[in-house]
């Protein structure tokens, strides 16, 4: 068994990394397929004593690396359990490899089938009524303002269930639509804000991982799509869209946010995934564990600093590690070093795309607000005053005939369609 395969197997007992076993998911596969992939463990788990010894040794080495790489340090917060939104989300969703099932199959199926056409308020109300305790808990979590990875229980692995989180978000979005249909615009706004808050809880812990940031991006995209495709129409032409515009403006996709994520990813990889694997004595353990860990700390520390100072455009095709940088390592360590940053360009591109889509949605909401105020035709001069493309500062293009907002004429990316 190769060192890479060993990582995939051992990772199942302690913090599995996405796409860590060759052949399970193609590297160019669908992002949602990758995020919701749940492998079936086929290994003999180590004993509790072995796990404890490995963790203790891993934490000691990790502390030494942080001492020599201060940019990787984080300050853990002390938050009471009931005020810790991240802990309460974990209790609700469970670990990413064995997620809880909070949503009935009937409701899950209905939510997937009834997006858009075929949505019936009475039928949806009946199904949501059976999930009132869940909705109350999610609303409480959405109201919380603090979150931390400190004090997490023993079953926390750092791996979150994107599928279950998405299911919970869909419950709140359908609850919001139902509230709007029934004339309670305030509750509708609060329920969509709840989804946005959950996205924030995953991003603003002390050490978010790349997976957590991707969950944040996915939830933000769900909120944006739901507001534009569902809520604006259901609320009606007289609704004040300014609070909804502010909702879409909550998060700024600044490179510092991605820098914060890379720091968190290093903590996850070293403390929760890589060190427990590498420190287990065996024939597949790389012979130069110390050199590999120092090299990775060097590179992650440099990346944290570089990305924090970068422009948004610099994040396009974010490079991983060049082979020449780790040529001094053993064959096993070189493979691990390469694999641990192999998807960085996709992460960077996804981050940039969300930054652009977010600003595009703000411009679209401004157009709707102007239309409802009777301010006249929205032409290039008006677009120049609205939120612009964060990549190059140019105004977005609005086509009143197709009611679409795009980056530029002939843009191959999907345009944002404004409701009537």
C-alpha cells in the first residue's frame, strides 16, 4: 500500500480528506459530488490507546511548528456551549462521515421537486409543520453571534457534511417562501438571514477549512438564487427590496478571507489529518516526517501572507506547489506535498467567481429597486454608478430586453436574470 493510500485509509478514522483515495472521485468531477461523497470505511480501526498516543505526539509537533511559523497561529475563543453556534451546528448535523438525518425523506423529495413550478403552500406548510423543532433550533442558531472550534466533542473530526447542511438550508429557504406567501415578510427575511448566518458560522470560526469555505460559498449562492428567483416575485411589486439588498451584501469576498481559510486548512491537515497518519509507525510511513512537516508549514505560512496581500485577480488559478520546491523530500513525502495542494487553483477560481456573482447580484437588486421607484430607464450611465465587477472595476452590462446582468457582451458565464 502506498503512502497516499495509507493516508486515505487512516483518514477515515481521523479526519478524512476529500478526494484522498485515487479512483474514488475524478479530480475534474462535479463539485457537489465531491463535497457530498461519503466513503465506506474498509479498514481495521486503531485502538483508543493508539489514537491517544498519536494525537498527543501530533499536537506536540504542531505546537513546535506554530512557534517557528507565527503566521499560522490562531487565538481560540472561549464561548459557552449554548452560545457556540458552530458547536450547536455540529450537534445538529453530526460528523461529516456519519451525518445525522434531520429532514424527512418526504420533505427532502418535495423540496427538490417543488423548486419553482408545482410549489403548493398548503402542502409545504403541512410538511414543514412536522419539522417545527428543527426550524426553531435553526432560527436560534441563526441568531447567535459567536462561534468557535474550541471545546468541540470527541466525535468532531473537522470534516463537515455538506449534504446535510444543504438540506437544513433548504428547509429554511422554503420556510421563508411560505412566510412570504402568508404575508409575513419580516419572518421571510429572518429565515433567509438564518441561512446566511449559518454560512457565516462556518467561515468565521478560528480555523475554517477549504471545505467549510466552500460550504459558505454554496450557501451564499443558494441565498442569492432564492432571493432573485423566488422571494422577489413572491413578495410582490410593492415590497421594499432594500433589506434584501443588504442581506446579499453581508459578506465581502476579500482575499483576506481566503488567507484566513488557508491558515485553517493547515491546522486541519496537520493536527487532524496528516500528523495522525504520518506518526503511526509502519512500513508506509515517510522516512522524513519532520522535513515534510517543516516544508508544509513553510509553504502554508508563505501562502497565508501572500494571499492576504493579493488582489482578487491574483487568486485566479492559485498555484499549488512546484515540484522543484520539494525535490529534497522522499518519494512518499513528495507525493503527499503535491496532493495536498493539487486543487488550489479550483478553490481560488471558485472564490473569485463567487466574489463576482455576489457583486453582480447587488447590481441586479439595485436595478430592481430603481425600477420600482420609477427612476426611468437603466442605461450605461446608471450602471456606472452601481456595484461593479470586483476583478477590474468595470460596470456590469444590463440588457433590458432579456433582463440579464452579465460581466460583458458575449460573456460565456451564466448571466443573472432579473425577475419581472
